[in-house]
C-alpha cells in the first residue's frame, strides 16, 4: 500500500512538471521575448549612440538626435544617418549592409577625425560614434561642426552659382550680404574701384521700398539698372529685373530675377496691341469683344457709328444684355414682338456664338441692313462683328430683279430656247422649251448637260444630222458658226432648229414650230478644213426623203465634203 502511494505521488509530480514545461513552451511560442539586451541610453549623456531594429530607430542619445537633424529632411532615420555621415564615412552604407554577417564592424573617418563602431545583437543594431580629441562633448561638437560646414559650403555654392541677384538688407537699407552675381554686378558698376566697401553698395537705389513706398512683400517689383558698356564678363547681363522681397526679423531678403526678356516681351505686346488698335480704328466693321464675364472689353470707333451708341456708355464696360438693350432702345436692331422671347433668343445667340460662328441679319426700320457675326475667343471671350451690308443687299436685290426681268423676257418668246455654258451645262431655258420638250427647269438647270439634252431630243425625234452637229459642239471650244436645220418630231411636228455660239463659249439652241411641215429644208453646217481645221462658210446639205409624210425618215444626206489640199 505504501509503495502504491509513492508511485502515485511520482506520477503526480511528473504530470505537474510536464504541464509546467508545456506551459512555458506555449508562452514562449505565443509571446517571443524582447530582443533588446542593451540598457536604455542615458538622456543626459554626451555620447553619440543609436539603436535600430532593422531600419527603425528604437532609441538614441540627445547628441545622436542632434546629429540626425543635420541630415536631409523628409527621410527616415536610417538613410538620414547615412546621409549625415556620408562625407566622413563614404562607404558606410556598404559596410552596414554586411553587419548581420560580421556581427561587429569598426570604421575610421576618412579625415581621421574619429571612428564609427556598429554591433548587431539579437536583431538590434547599435551604432556609436567616437570623436577623436579630448574634452567633454568633443564628438558632438566635431560631428555637428563638420555637418554644418558641409551644408554651409553646399548652400554657398548653390547661391553663388544661381543666375540671379540675391542680397540681404537690414532695417536701415544697408546691404549686409550678397551672392557672387550681386558682387560681380557691383564691381562692374564702378570700374574704377577694385574692391568693395562694407556695407556693400546699393545697386538699386531707386527701389520702391527705398522711396517711401512700402509694397507688400512677396509681390513682384520691377527694377532697372544702368551698366557701363564694357561690362561683358558678367554672369547676369540683364539690366531689368523682377524682384521679390521676403521680410526678416532684422530686415528683408531680395531675390532679383533677370527681366530683360520679360520687359522686351511686354514692349512687343504693347506695340502689337497699339497696331491692332490702329487697325481696328480704321476698320469699317464694328467690333465688340466681351470677356468671359460677358462685359465689354474692347470696341472700335466703327461700332459707335453703326450702333449709334455713345462712347461714354461703351467705355463703362456694359454687360452683353445691357449692350443689346441699348441697341433696342436706339432702334438699331429689329423690334421684337415678344420681349421675353427676345431675351430667350439673345441667350441662344450668346450660346451659339460661344460654341461656334453665329450669323444673323438685322433689317432696321430706317432701311439699313446689318450683319451680326458672333465668334468665340480663347478664355471664354466672345466677339461680335457688326457690318453694314445695305449696299450689298441692294445690289443683290437689283441683280435678282434683273435676272427675273431677263427670265420674263425669255419666257415671253415663242421660240423654245436652251442656253448651255462653256462647260456645256444647262444654265437657262424658257417656258416654251419646257412645254415643247416636257421638262422642268428646276430639275434641269445644273445637272443637265448638252449631251444629256441631245439624247432627250433624239428620243422623241426622227433621225437628223443635227444630232451629230450637237455632239461635235460638246468637244473642246474652237471657232464655230451658226448651224440651222429641221427636226421632225415623232408626233409629226416639224421644228426649225438653230445652234448659235454666244460670248464666253456659251451655246444657244433654239427650236421654232414650222407652219408648213411639208416645206423642204436644208441643214446648214460649217465643215472643218482638212488642212488647218478652220471653219468654212455655211454649206447647205440637202435632205431627201418623203417630206410630205409626217414621221418619214430621211434616206440620204448630202453632207459637205472636206476641202482637198
């Protein structure tokens, strides 16, 4: 019984030990131990030491933080430290990348001013700087001084190499600091002087802030400077500058950018505007330009003559609707029947002009006719061109009246007439022609050619030599004479036909009804000379056949023979 109790006690103790070990293993698996094996840095210590976990800064001494501040901004601590120490330890990045394998490295500064020791332990990296030389805080002072000297040299080189003038003035206006471009300009301004006095000379004595004017800092200010003719060695050769001031506690800093190109461009722009103004002043077309806010920005004298609006009203930059209202009151635009509908049309006019060219014709009560054209311009501007087209409209009406009169005269003739242009397109026909050949001028004028018309005539007529003559007339122009002959319609009607050349190589074809259909006729043609192609006088060609029978075809044609050589 006692042995059983001992065995049970041993089993209980073994089970407890097993559970304890399992719990420890489980705890170690769920919560890994802290890998930091170094004590926290002393906040009052003067040593320069950093503690990183991977590339994240875990801890650093106050002196180390001040060293990091000398590195470039907007960087994390790891690359910022390498940038701050890169001038003294050029290969620091490559060496730190091998720290995991070597566990510990030590680097000497390139200038011999100190050393860097780095150690890797349990995933943490400790970096410590040791500055050579005795004295408390020597490491911090040496590192800070080196970083500041390096930054100072870089900034000084950047400012001295800038192609602009930079200088600093105190509250009294004395120049206390300037870059190389300013110093060169000051030396060139006084060729007799080999050195400069202190404070530096003032190049821009007529600057606005020195003449009682206190322009707001940050706004551009124009400065000018007169230089000797032999000052060709300057980095900045401009004599006009655009200056920007920045207020400081003890004065202000001035940045003067070269401005000769800007001044030249402004002069050219001013000259161009003057040229346009003079050109617009002599234009007979009224011009009104409205900006993106639809206010009158530019107008020319012709606008006042055409619209009868006073220049004083136009110079007040009225809006587009005010401008049109004044036109309506001055009776220089058509009187609308419905004012509300008129305002809607004006809005449509503005919208159409802003998105493309819009043209309207205004017939005024005094008989004047104006053409109003709206055109979009860049930046949302809108231009209106007002032109007096009264004489043009009158001429068009007179020309249309003369055409209608000529057409009425032609329509009054009994002869069926068709006129073809030099290209042998039908340009004119009268009512007798349309009735005879059962055609319409609305469908014939333009597309109809002489060849098409001849085919149409031939379909409703008996064979006749006239068709070959008309086919010859479609060839290239040459010297021609009047052709005459007879045409028999298939319905038995006889027509006397003539082909007459007109001015401009046009051609007239006329058909007249014959009272005696049985009368014998002759076709007069002009035969070309076989030698030189010249036209002979009219030679008759006899047509033999049963002339008395309506619709009888021609059996024989005596055509003129070509002349022999």
